C-alpha cells in the first residue's frame, strides 16, 4: 500500500471556527465536502487532539470559512500552527461572528458556511462531524484556495543552502589588476602598480 | 442562505467502482476525502438513488480511481451520464479489477484507493460511506483533476447560437459588381455588365 496515493485527493483550505459557551477558537483544516442536499449538509474531519474538535463536540456548532488563493501565509500560520489551548488566537487576531456566534474570516475568504452538528462519528485519529448548513454567505468571487496551491505557491520554501562561495580570482585594490586563479602566491607583486599580495582582495565566482 | 456559497468548496473527480456478488458498476463522483489515518479511512457521499450506492451497501467494497486532468469528456460521459441499471457500462468499456474484485480505471488515473466499508450514515439524499483503505496504488504523476477544472476545461461548452447572418450587400455573379444594401430591388440591372437581379448573390456581414 502506497500512502502517497492518497496525496492525489483534492482538498480546499478552510478556517474552521468553533464555539462552546464563552470559549471560541479557530484552526486551519482541509477537509470539508458537501454530503447531502435538502437539507444541505457538509462533512468535516477534525483531529481528535485538536482544541477546536473539543469545542465542536461541546458546542455543537462550527463555521467553515472557505479561503481564497490570496490568503497570506501569516494568516494560515496564526490559525494553523499554534493551539488554542496555548494562545488566544482570537485575541491576537479578532474575527467577526456568524449567526451561531462562531468566529469566521472576513478577508481572503470566498464564502462562509455556518453549521449545526447533526451527527458525528469517532474514526480514531479524527472525528467526522456532519453539519447542517443553517446559513451560507458568499463573500467574494476570488478563486478558492486548494491544498495543492497552498503547497506550491503559499507555503514558504525551505531557505536555499548558503551558496559555497568560491574564490576564482584576486583583484588589486590599488589599480584593479585581476589575477586569475583561486590562490594568490604570497610573494605576488602586482605587475601594473607594484603593490604586494596584501593589497589584493578575493573575487568570488 | 446563498446555496452558491457551497460551490466554493473544492473537489476532485473520481470513478467510483463497486461490486456485489456478480454485479459490478462504476460511476463518476466528486466527494472523497481522507478522514482518518492509522488505519487510513476515506469518506465518500453517494446519491441514494444511484445504482452504485446499492452495490456498495450490498457488497461492502468500493474503489476510488482518482482521475487526472487529461481524462476525456467521453469517459466521464460513459460512466457519469447513464445508469448501470439501464446499461452495462463495463461491457461497453471493460475495466481491470482491484484486490477486492472492484473495477477501477487504468488510464487517465493518478491513483486507486481500494476500500472496505466500515461504517455508513444515511443523510437523506446521500449515503456517506466510511471506507478503510486496504490498498492504495499510485498510477501516474499527472496532476489530479479538480471539479473546477472539469467545469472550465473538460465539460463541453454549449454550442454558440448560430449567428444570425445579415445580408449587407448583393454581388453580381457575372462581373463582381457590389450593390450596397440589404435588399436588391427586383428590377435592378447591373450597371457594369447589364445582368438582372437573378444573377446577384447575397453578401453576408
């Protein structure tokens, strides 16, 4: 079995907001599909150890903000790479609230789906929630962000290794004469101005 | 509530194969997401009136062939726009079978996920099946087909309305003289060669 085969599934990227009493949080997720119509229902899979998962179980509501392609990495990092258990993400970056009082995103967001949990299923690593969509608001005509596009165009690339600089020549600081070669002989004298090796600087290739 | 907001969700496009005893079928679907790891599980939503849905309920196995961007519309039409109740799609277009004996696609396919149903949920219009992935085989490095790309680049555009041709002039078939105007007087005589209106043909704008 080749687990990489599963990478070929297509996903969007979403801000998933939740609320239970006074507790509110939002995280980044990539699994949300419509699973039924009339009434309209969506399914989301949320990691069980995730604070947002706890809040959805407790509060029974969630909001899916469908992010667009222009969303900055910093926004994804803020909501996706720290836990609501450690940091109040909404204090750091306040968000408006939907009909259920759940935080949603009002920038770089194509649409917001406000949902009430009607069923759920514990699948081991994740809980699958079925939400009835009680409100759906389109916010922009920007193309939606796909997980593929996030990987190729938004996620920062690892910094390139500092290039190994190679000395390819030496230049006389006095007259500009170039000595071709990686090593300047210690007793070299500039044939133009007569200065010695201490007045030469390396030229990198 | 704006139902079009839900169009902003991202999907792939899949051939969904099923088998129950000797009965086999395959249809086109766009909902498949990984919903858990270790064991790896996927969720698919299938319309209840769909023959493939019956076979999955009965046989407890399915195969998701993740289609690539080069899949021809004809393939999608063959599997997606007729019912296995009316036509033996696999007789018309034979497919190989996976570890569960379920048909999958071996062209224009990025990967195949072979699944056994471990849970299901009737959601009214659709049934949501949770499948444990018992085998996953990558087939190619082609980019996966998204539903968005299907809509924009694969689905044939409605034929443009035949342009209303307007007669803007009349041309003498004998000498080429052009009479400017949409209607040629019945008693018109060509001022160049002297032929009458019956020797003129319309010129369209």
